C-alpha cells in the first residue's frame, strides 16, 4: 500500500500527458467553448433483465436527476470550457428523438454499448441552444461474462452477469464524436460497470453443501441502498456525493482534463506574428479577448436553454494518432 501511494502521483502525472480526445487537444480547446449537457438518459430497450425492470428504470431516472448537477460542476472545475450548462430538456423524449441505433461492442476487451445519433436532430439541438458541442450520457443494461469471487475468495463463479452501465459522448453539430467514455485513448484501458444487478449466492451453496451456485437478482430495495451509499474522503468522512455516480463522473472527468495553458499557447497568436497575418478571413474570426470571459460567465445558468454564446473558433481537424475508430456520422 505504501508503494502504491508513492507511485500514485507518478501514475497520475503519466496519465495527464495523454490526449484522451478523438481530435488533437488544441483543436478541441479552440472549438468547444460552450458545451451543453443533456440530462442523463436511460435506454429502457437495452439489455436490462431485472424482473422489476420498469420500477428499476424509474428508480435510476430519479437518481439521475439528483446527480446531474454534480457532473456539470465537475466538468466546470476542469477549467477547459467557457460555459457548461445542464440543458432543460426531457431525457426520455430527447433519447427517443435523437437515437439512431445502439450497438453492443467488444473493443480491446472492453464490452460496452455504443450509441449512434441522428445527424439532423443533433445539429438542430446544438443550433437551437447556441452550443459548440453537446454531451450525451446514457445509462443502459449490459450482460457480459465475468468471474466473481466469494467474500472469502475461496470460491468463484464464471458466468454471464447483468449490469447497468454508463456511457458518454461529446459531439459537434456535424455528428463527429470528439470524445467518448469508455475511452480508448489511454495507456491503460478500464471500464467499470455502474452497478451490478446480479450476484452469485455462494452462501446458499455452502449452506446446502452444493457445488451449484445460483445467480440471483438484487432487490429494488438493495439497489436503492447501493445508490444511496455515500463516498468517503481521504479521512474516511462521509461526503454528500454518492459512490455509484461519483465514481462514474470522476472517471469521465479524468479523461476531459487537459493542459489549458498549453492549448491556449498553441491556439493564440504570438507577439511577432499577429492573428490573421496572410489570412484576412482567419483574422476576422478571431474572438475579442476582453469579451470572451464575460460571455462565458453570464451566458446561461445550468438547467436553462437560453441561448449560449462563445467566440467563433477554428474547424475541427481529425486526429492523426487515432487508436480506434471513434468518429460516427450517421446519414
């Protein structure tokens, strides 16, 4: 444990240097100044096998509503955007209107649900709200093979288990996926389910001296208690943040962080070469330095669909070091 604590700062600094966007970081920084976060959606038609499915979907939808502002605050704290606003739209109707299709993927040993969206609906949504990009977060059901152990670690069971998972994407008006979670651009790939809906009953098998271990669904009451469980800080004090949502949001935000100073130096003109030299059109598109912060601060509070504005910026260029295909344009 001591060695792990000593290595943790090194590992964190090692990971921060990585570009986790599907485009060059400086392009993302220049393009995405105003981002809208759509209320967290639930895919009720995904692989949710719980016997009380409708009750479970309503439960998760309620907890999504309680947790959305927490996600927005964490994204704002990265300092990479002028404005991050929670949109005032119904998640269920938005999901139905914008969804093109869902695909179950197995990429680099990561099993997840990939979502593709309708370009026209996406473009209209971004244009209507004066956004540079939009973040779409979906909770869905997923079944995958896992090996689970008993509390004593003396018994194990390999089988297919049902989970709730969380995925997220940031897309522009062209339907280009600028960033996604799970993220495949890190050095170490990992993707934790949001919550397990099933468990192997080792205790019952032991009590009956049986080699057969039954797989059971957690009760709605048990899932509620899991969703209610609070995170603890480094001093083991209970916080107001829940473990389930806090872990998922922290994973996402870690992949959204980048060196804002470095990106600013890359995109801003230098003193010996004024902006737009040799390119009048580019000079005309440069934002006014004094006006940008004010537009970001006063544009629209979270939960509002009031028009949001930000300085015009350069066009996204595709990444040259793509690891896996990550750009989806649906016709």
